[in-house]
C-alpha cells in the first residue's frame, strides 16, 4: 500500500470524531497528514489529549515504514503523550505559517512525557510555509549567483551599513569583525550575566518548567558534559536553543547596525553542547541572518541554496526549513545525494558576526563551553527577485 493510500486511510479514520470536536480535530489531523514525512522509516506512537471546558478529546498518532495512522481510540500502548488545551491546538492550526513551538504561549501550555524524539518527529509536520517564504527559497535556489561558487568566507572589518547590505545582495555569506557594540564581548561572563539579569525569565520549557537567567546559569555551571546519546533537540540540551532574547537584555547584545525596527525579535543561544552534536541542525532561513558570537567559538558549515536537492529539506516548515540529512552522521542509504554536497566552513570567534543571506543552508556546532550567541534577522530579505506579496 503506498503512502498516498495510507494518508487517505488516516484521514478516513479521523472522520468518526465527536460532533462537537469534529471541525477542530479534523483540521489539526489534516495539517499533520499534509506535512508528515518519514524518509528514515522510523516508527512511533503518541497519544494527544486536548482539554476543552472540562472535556478531554483524544487523537492517537502512530507511524511506521508503512505510513501514518490516526484514530480517536488508543490502539494498544503508546510511547509518548502530549497534553494541551484545545485552544492551543487551534492556535497551531490557525497560525501554522508562523507558529514557533518555543513561544511560551505555546510550549508553556503543553505537558510532554515519554519518548520526546517521537513528539519532535510529529511536531515537524505541524507547520506550513507562507507564499513569501516559498518564493524566497525558490528565488535563492533557482536564480544562481556567482557567490555560490565561493570557496571561502569573506571577512569585513567594521563595515558600514551600506557595505553590509551590498554584501548580502550578492548572496555571499561573510563575517563582520570589530563591529560597534555598547558593551564589548570581552566584558561578559556567566557570572556577570547572573549578576545583572539573574531574576529575568529566560525561557519556558513546558507548562510546568521555566527558568530565570540565574537558574539556567547555575544549571550550566553544575552540569557535566552531556552524553550526545542523551540529547533530544528542543528538550534536553543545557542550551537555550534560540528562545527569545529577554527584552531586558536587548540593548546590551545588539551591535549598532540599523535599528531594532529593522530586525525580527532577537534570539539567544546560551549553554553547552558537545562538539559532535549540532547546536543548530542543518536548515535554512527565509530572511538574512546575523549571528553575533559573545562567548566561546562556534563552527558553522554552510551550503549554497542551489544544492537544496542534495540536502533533503523537509516539505513541512514555516519560519525556517530543516533538513532530514545530518552532516555530522550522514545516512547515505537514505540520503545518497548528500555525497555531492559541497560546503563552506567558518570558525566564529567572540566579537565576530556571521551574516548568512536568506536561503543558505547552515548547521552550527559549539567548539567551546560555555557558548553564548545572539541571532536576529532583517525583516525583509535583501535582493530577492520579484518578491511575492504576503
């Protein structure tokens, strides 16, 4: 039985829902069906429970090499469970082109137990790209630029804003050195972060877990190097993984280029990650990105947009597009074309800023611990041909 038939079966099995829940549950299930992929032929099962004014509604999700199966009845055991208010599920569907699962208003109302890798695999399907994002990636992939033939990274010393924009328009990644900042990177330490921002709420991990800057720093200082096998992306790293930079910290950690109105809300990447585990797995962004390194060094590997077919990007994505292939442990049986991919590499030192134009694939690895970076994006991609309307 092919995947299309399995998806149809899955959709049919969602039909017999409680009449009150039917439109809401069907839409959530259909979003999952539309975005689901399983190129590595993994298997797993997860029970979703949605709370709605005292009522509990269930969606049982199971997948394996044969396809995706959905039901309102739990069939046998399950390896993971997710509980959330129905209103959160509705918001995920309504905002599917922009929803960010790191948002405290989303993750802060979820309880997740069991095998969180299964939860991650399912969540990857519950997003969808906007027309603008699809156009940006299509433009970057199909309109070849000379920069794609680059065999190294360009370095600019204290460039002007115009020089930055001109370099981005050429679609060539580059590193800024000696950028003007309010507080030099050399003045920051974990101790200073804790002293100045200790009581600031840093991140929300679930309905029952949240951390201040002081709590996170204490955990980081007391934690031994994690075993790579124990790390689950988005859940168990001692790493903030790009949650929003608290507003109280923004002025200290944005270089003096452009204005805050030109940027998307900045993200914080603070913590410790083994060097053989990606701090950020391979993906591409639909906006021109800046990664300002403050503590420690990072290695960034980059692939030009025209190599998309060799990198196996996921069909379901929104704010960024992840790839199925893992450069640090490539599975050539499932992803044979990755052998053809050619990469650039940059070592980012404290005080430097990596700028990657929209559409460039990249993965990030921490060379030192602790590590601290701040990232942000220009609100609109520079140099995209015939931009589509939102």
